[in-house]
């Protein structure tokens, strides 16, 4: 769905509905360099659609499974069908668990042959400032949004950089394998998927990447 009803820039992927919405107004702001808006945003959202559906444990019609156990007290009178609830145990089980940084990082990385989105000097400035100031988003913080505007942008930024690092060091095919591993019923965290595919858990990959960044930025001419 293409929208041009107001001066608003965005794209949205409703992967359970198999639907993408695109606003045609170009996004141009100080934290990212210039790029071909429509080619970039359509490729970005389509990458979301493919990856997130590939990471589903069941189908698009089952977004989650909810288990619940109820126990009732013994009935004290014959006219009462059930006693008062004694305890309730509830456990939700999500059928998709892709962290924000990996979804956005993969969608920005797309493929190395594309030039619709790229690691520009604006993005590098933000990450370099964080890395050299020992103030990078933590491994846990990268997984969710709900921050300030710069904090949320840093989820995109850090995700792009880490995804690019994994593709360059371990191979681009590992992004597909990690996504496939997230779709396994045995994996409910990105750490488990990393261990399966890369042989290291999330914190180990994160620390390895962070050390690489700091060393690279300190020696950069």
C-alpha cells in the first residue's frame, strides 16, 4: 500500500497480515545520509516481511500460544458447580522472537550488492561517539525500542553495524541461518540461535564486536 496523504515519512510491515505500507514523502534527517527513498524503504520493509515470516515457529495465523492451568477449591455445597479458584498458572509462548536490532539491522543491510541504504558518515559518527565514550547500547538495550529518539535511532544504527560485522566476519549466509534457527521450537532467544550458528552466545559476539569497534576507531587515521 502506497500512501501520499500527508507530509510523513515511514514504512511499516504487518508481517502477520502479509502487508506493507509505504509513505511516499522522502525521509531526510541529520542522523542519516541521503539515499533513494522509495527503493530503500520498499527493500527495507520487504526484507522485514521475508525475515520475520521465516523466523516464525508456526504460521501467520498463530502469533502466540497461551497455556493456562486452573485449580479450584473443593465444593462446599451441592448447589455450587465449582469451588473458588485456588491458583492460576499462565504462560504465554510467542511464536516469533526476533530482537529489534537484528530485524532492523538485516533490513538495512539487505544485501551487499544493493546501494539503497549504506553505512554513511552520519551513522558512523553516532556509533564512533558512543564507542569511544564507552556509552554504547548494551546487548539487552539493543533488543528493544522505547527510548528517546536518538536512543531508538541507535537501535537501528547498532543493529546495522553488528549485522554488517557478522556478515563480513562470519559470512552473509549466517544471517539467513540465524533467522532460520530463531524459527526452531528449541530456540527462544537470539543467544541460542547464535550458539547454534556461530558457536558463541550473544554476549560473546557483542563483546567481540565492541572490542573490534573501539580498536578500529582508536587506530583510524
